[in-house]
């Protein structure tokens, strides 16, 4: 089983070209309508699949709406190299590369129509411990009964 993202672009043909150049996705299938416009495309990134298409004329993407409705998170082998590629292709950077508390180095970029993408590289083979406040909260929950407090169980 898999979950596959399906993104809409006002110009899916331009998106196919740009996603290949900026983010390294590879076109798998590109279907054009009678007018020559790309109606549907499938792109690969490693084994992952992305589908995209061109909606009708009333479509409003993230830039037109003024906000995004989703984020894409993609694992890469070399986040710094990937970041340099995206910058060279003109991607809008929304987050510079940085180390995260969960053990990845990550950056964020918008594609040509404003969809946010986050690319990350694992820093270590094991996931680091949760921050202290989360560990303490988990300890406090252990051993407590479910339902009403003991004093109210009589």
C-alpha cells in the first residue's frame, strides 16, 4: 500500500519541467489533451510517485489562495546538494537548511506555483530521545488508572 500525493498546477507541463530541474523528479508518464496541454503526469523520486494535473480555469493554487493546504516531506541522500540545486533553479526558499530535534537536516522550498516542499536527510541511524518535557509527561501518565480519580471512585 502507498499514499500518493496528487498536486494541481495551472500549467502542469511547466510543473513537470520545473520539478525535474529544481527537485530532481523524473517524468514517468505525461498525458496531453487534444489542445496539447498536460492534463495528467506521473513523476518519480526514487521509488516514490507523485501525480499531478491541470485543473479547470477556476482553479486557485496556493499563491492565489494566499496559503498552502498541505506540505510535502521528501527524504533525500544529500540535503545540502539538493538545496543548492533548488536555489539554482529559482525555488523560493521558505526554510534554510537546519538540524531538527528529531535527527534530520531539513530545508523548505516552494515550487513554481507555491506548493511547499520539505527535503530532509537523516543525520543519525537512531532517532534521538524526545525533549525532556515530553519524556516527563510520559512518565507522569504511567501507572495512573483510567477513568475517575481514586478519590472519586467510592
